[in-house]
């Protein structure tokens, strides 16, 4: 049973702060421990995906920031550098081939270390310019020694006549086993798992140990408060809801209470969120009402109270983590760099 008062985050997180830029983390390998295991939007996958339209380009410290917006409440600034692979339906392209308004899918490793900022800034491993008219499907995944995807739903059969390239576009002649691959394919044989012969393969420069990690089975919420909470670590943690990455601003500590952005998490649980600017209140799916600056709130007409009042920060409503757990009947697991929330079964 989750304790109602989350007063500590635990000591299982080991992060070297010196590895990160003051603006954003450029090391895609950070916060990943090969002895542990996650992996993607479904945390059993090797990568996370986010799709939306390009709304902005910015240059920072010699790198390009591409803002991808799913909607006004869901957007990410993706860091693009010389290690980012950019493709369209035909093959490799450059950042100059992208423009505002293009639909884009970013494929990236999670977790990553970021500062508390909205939109989140994450390093993109692959940018795919989406073309629904293109003949081929494109998939990025880690394939094992049997060329089976990390999602266990696709096995590759290799035609030696079809091109295999490195991520710079040069011919690749090494093994494809236990490699992160970007594949173009059209025909899938109906089998268990499905099988396909890729028309083209791009081999990614991503080490398997960056992906071969798994969430622990046991919940990580400590039973007893710790003497000291790492506030900076809380601010850098990413959110997953039902094993899907939720792109939003980070949490922060107010006293000993973890404050989290409400809207993105609530909507990830399938809840509606309605803001009333006149009285600065928020209604969640007609059952829960909270007010900025007020510790009192109501659930189905019953009056309850927070340890800390909801706050507005960077135009986002923040609430104590306990509201998420109680209002959405959720459970919380804490792991390296991640708040892992799911419906309590």
C-alpha cells in the first residue's frame, strides 16, 4: 500500500552532475545503469517516441533545438547534434531539409537528465520526417542475436542485396546482432512474431548497454522518511504513466512534499482538466476541484486537505503527488530518473 505522505524519494539514484550542460543534457548515456532495465514508451521497448509538428528552430551552444508540438499542452524541445540521425521516406536527410509545420517523429532513449524547464529538453537519437504517402514503414529498435525486436513483435530476415548503411550513409559490413537498427520495410509475413525483410537498414551508433535495462518489480517508495532529499534530482526526473512517457515539466520539492504538474499527468490517466481563470480553480473530470493557494480541496463533494497548497509555476498548475495517487487510484514506483505511475490494480 502506498503511504499517503511521500516525504522522501530514496537513495537509489546515482547521477554525476558534472556530465550535464547547464542548459540541457547532451550525454544520451546519462542516468542509465546497465544492471537495471527499462526501455521505451512501453518500458519494455528500447526507445521512446513522440510525434507532433515542428513549431520552432533555435540554435544553442552550437546545437539545434527543434520544438515538436503535439498540442498546446504537450510539446518537447529536442536537441539535435551531429549524432542525431534524420531521415525521411527515402533515406538520410539533414536538419536543413526540415521546416516549420512538418510532422516529425522523434525517437529517443529514456530516461535522460534534464533541468526543470517547460517544454522539456531531450536529446533526440532519430528524427523521422513523417510522410503518410510513403511506401515504406520505418521502425527504430534494438534487435537481439536472433534479430528479434525488443518489443518481441518483429523478426528480421536479411537480403544481402539490400543496402545496410551506418548512420553517416556509408556501407556497413559488420554484424547486425544486438544492434540498434533503423529499418525501412513494406511487407510483413503474418507469423508469431511477424517477419519482414528490410529494404534498407541504418545501423545506429548506440551501445546496447544504454538500452538493456529493466524496471525493478517491487515498488520503490520508502516506508520511512530519509534525513535528506535531493531536490535537484527530483527536478530532473521524468514521468511515465502506464508505461508511456509523459512529456512535461519536472517536479520540485516544497518542504518535504513532491509537487508535480497536474494537467499532463491527469490527461495521461484519461482525465479531463478544466481551468477556471476567475477563481484560479481546476476541475478534474467533474469529481475533484482544487484551488491555487488553498490547501482545502473536494472530491465528489467531500472536503479534504493537502499538506501544501497547489501552485502556479511557469503557467502550469502543480499539486502534491498524493493528489495523483488518491484521485486516480494510482501507484508509484521510483527508479533511476523516473516517476513510474500506473493504475492501482
